[in-house]
């Protein structure tokens, strides 16, 4: 049976942050559960899990593997399918390919055109390679998605006037405080999102910046890069009293800041207002903190308004980018359809026959006085050579066809060896988000 590409996911468009954090599949969790390890239901798979989306990309020869994948996904989180299913979108075939190309090109991101998602997609692909869960189809699909993203960025201005979730967080802080010259801020976390936030905060004219992270070395590197002061992670609670803004973006599985932490700090601050921006999933700051007087907490979903304003100028470029994505989707789907054995055998024979006919005609033009009988003999000899040369490759392909995975690999290799797609086959070149 023909293998098909499937994509199941939930994102900021279909699920609030509470649902996304309940069904996240990342880090040790994804490794330990084997949520979508290849088996009799699916032949290839990959997980992409960021703060704004959780997606399972799979290849299956089953009519509909989505119920199986949903069950495995819910079980991995010790949740019910009933809680998960209403938020999940399912794409198959052409639409699955188009979706992953759109994700790679940042056309499906909260921040249109942001660059982080491509790096996260590559990291997800790397992890899938380490687990040996991707084979011919997903391998080619992911490499093609990277080249599509590169084409979109080089052919459009989708990434002009760069914005990101970190940028949106700082824009929100500027709205709150206006003049930032008297404001101090604390970054919790030292990953890519924190680095971006640090750059934007410094550019906003902040009075002082503090950085803390579980790994002291990473905190030191970030602090050095942005002239910030390091706060020991174990002194996190104590440091909160002297800052006005807290931007948190760690990978912690439980809240780092709770209501109980904040009550005594408010007295130390004499009830001066504090603003928290939590761009982590799972969230770093207990949502109940927002119930305290003079405490204002924003999570990643609250950034949508800021993000929307900064995306307006990119919408026209996004239209051009989607046209490119549609073109590349059609190319990939033609390649995918070609992986059936019989069309490839036919293409090999026709290609060889065209070459033989062309060379025969070229030779006969140089021999205009040759009798018709000898001309026919040369043409027959060329046809016989073509048949004998093709015999072994075609026999090999037919033998491999008994094993589905081996057959797809053999067909894919044959199409590249014989250049049957004439430049349309997705390439294997790699260039290097939505994340925390």
C-alpha cells in the first residue's frame, strides 16, 4: 500500500497556552515515552514541540493512522484523548507538505517571518535522526522544507524589520513604562529567547539589566554580551525585590515564581508595581501571581496584540511567500507520487529509449548513403542495447519492491541516478522560533 504523509498538531491558533503546556512533547519526555516510535502503524515520524505548537509528522501506509497517533500522544502525557482531540488539526498528503513548508518559512508563526522556528525545526529533525525515526520520505521532506524557507527569505521581504516574541515582550514593557531609562529588568533564562530579549531591552535604554540561569556559564556569557549583572540562580527570589520587569523563558517543568514568593517581596518594594512577562511553555510564573495588588503578569498569549501590530507590514510579502510555498509543494508532491515502482520503471525505459533514438539519428545523419536495411539494423541494435542495460536496474527495483521501506529507498535512489525528475526532485541541502 502507498505510504502517505500525515501531520497532527495543535498550535496557538487552536489551543490556549494551558492546553499546549499539558500536551507538550519535548526533551526527556519525548525520549522516554517513544510517543511515535516507528512500528506497524507508522513507518517514519518526527516531533516538533515549541511554546507555540506541538506537531507530529508521520509517514504511514494505513488508511488513517490519526486515531492511533492521538492515543499515543495523550497517553504520553497521561491525559485523555477527549481533552486533546478538540484542539488538534490533521493534514494529509499535499496539505501536510504545504503545512510543514509554511511552518519552516515562518508563515504559520505567531510572529510572521520570525527566524527561530527554522532552527527549532532543524533541531527536531536532528533528534529524529538520532532516534532513527526518519527515513527516505521525511528525510527528503525536511531537507526540502529548509531550502523552501531559504528561498522564501531570499525572494521576499518577509523578515524585514525583524520581530519575535522577545521583541514583542519588550515592546509591551515599553508601553507599560514609557521612558525606560529609570527601569531595571531581570532575565530568567539564558537561551535564544532571553538573548533576543536582552538585545531589545538594551536598545530600549534600560537603566540596569540582571541575568540569572541554572547554568552559571550560560548566564555569564549572556551577561558579558549585554553588559548585565549576574544574579545567582539560588538568589532568584531575593533579586526580584530590586527589579521592575521580569522576563522569564526557561525550560522548567514547574513554576519558578509563586504567589507565596511574591507576597513578602511586595512589602519590601513598598507596593511599587512589577511587571512579569512569561514567554515560557510550561509557564515559569504561577498565573495566580496576577491576582496580587500591583503585580501585572502577561503570558505568551497576551503578546498576540503586540505581535499583530508588528506583522501588518509583512502581510503583503506573506502573499508572495505563500505562492512560492505552493510551487514547492507541487514539486515535492510530484516527486512523492513518483516513488511508486511502476512509474519509475516506465520513466527509466522511456529515458533510455529517448537517448538511444537521439544518438541513432545523429549517427545516421553522418552516414547518408547507408542502405535502409543497415539503418534499420543499427536502430535495432541500439534498442537491444537499451533493453539489456536496463534489465539489471529494473530487476533490482522489482526485487526491492517486496519490502516497502527498501523499495522506496531504491526508487528514490534510481530517480536521482537517472535524473528522472529533471531538477524537480527535492534537494538534500541544509541551511541552519517559536521557541522558548
